C-alpha cells in the first residue's frame, strides 16, 4: 500500500519557484489575450500603423525610385523593400510606448498592480502581444511588397531567417518602448516620441547606402542596429546589398543577432524594474 508524504522543508523553495514561474507565465498570457482582444476590436489601429510604410513603398518605389541608384548595381525596389521592413519594425517601439502610456493614464496599470499577479506579467505580456501584432504588420507589408513586384531570391530557410531577424529586432525594441511609456507623463508627451523614432529608423541603410552619405552621417548609419538587420535581411533575401568595407557592415549577419540581444539584456530588466517602482 502506497503512502503519501508531505513535502519536506528542503522541497519548499523548489516548489515555490515552480509556482512563481507558473503564475508568471499564466498572468503574462492573460495580458497577451487582453491586448490581442483590443487589437481585434480596433482594426483601425493596424491601418494607422501600416499607413506610413505603405505610403513609403509608393513614394520611394515609384516617385523617387527612378532617381535612386544602388552602389554596385541592382533594382532599387528590391533594395528598398527590406529597408521598409526594417523601418516598420523600428518604428514599432513608438506604438508600444503610446499603448503603455494610455494604460497608465486611464488607471489600467494601477489596477493591474493592485491585483495578485506576477509583477513581470504586465511588461512581458505587453512584449509578447506587441510581437504578435508586429507579425501581422509584417505580413501585410510583405503582401504589399509582393504586389509591387518584390520577390525573395533566397531559399525558404534563408527567407524565414530574414523574417526572424526582423522580428528579433522588433522584440528587442519593444522593451525600449515599454520603458519610455512608463517614464513619459502623458499621451501628449508620448506623441513626441516620433521625433526620437524617426531619425533612429531613417538614419540607417533602409533607404540609401551609408557610403552615399556624408562621412560622419554614414558612420552613424552603419552603427545603427537597424542597418545591421536590414543589410542581413537583404543578403538572406538575395536582394541587392551595398555594404561598405567597415567591420560592422561585413559582419551584418552577426550584428543583426548581437544588437537585439544586447538591447533586450539592457532594457527588459530596466522596464520590469521601472514598473515595479511606479508611484514609489
């Protein structure tokens, strides 16, 4: 006959860790479901977020495209599309920050903090939910690119890896958006973050090769994390690549992984800590 034994004192810390991990995941999923429900019920937000990239496709691909040249040769539209994919992922942190500010100003964040839930769930849930939304954004933008004639000349695995790098960049920048959203005081201040997001995305290799920029500006552009991701995805897609002779350009594939990991390692803990210290 088998007997039941109560957990010993030595087992309690391990059980406590397992319980905390379970509720951290469960609470995170609750926040993800909440954010995705809002996204489904407000499809106009998706249209607003994708408006600028789609207009950019038409503007740079058709209006300015005939005057653009790619160093080393190649079709400019094929050069452009990976840049627009990267730009869309880069601009996403502004949307994250605005959503966080909106929750804070309406008292939703305070309500979450008053509930018996994992302290990390609001931050991680926002991150996962925004990553799902970013995937939908990317699907729509790729569909637009296919309509205007863009194609990936890389294999299936290379193409999947390119999209993975784009989402990895978006995942890393989410935590900057969460941190900024917890720091700015109101929605008006959050709207001013566009002034920060715009140069971050534009001063890169998204639209123009850094070698065509003035020396000092080109140096800033090549060290922009967006440039590493864009250059790496161009290589994987088999699209024209105009990388220079600098070390970071020659190792774009490596840096497209390193940059997001470094950004996540720095800003994810900062975002969680900022959330935990609200109103203290």
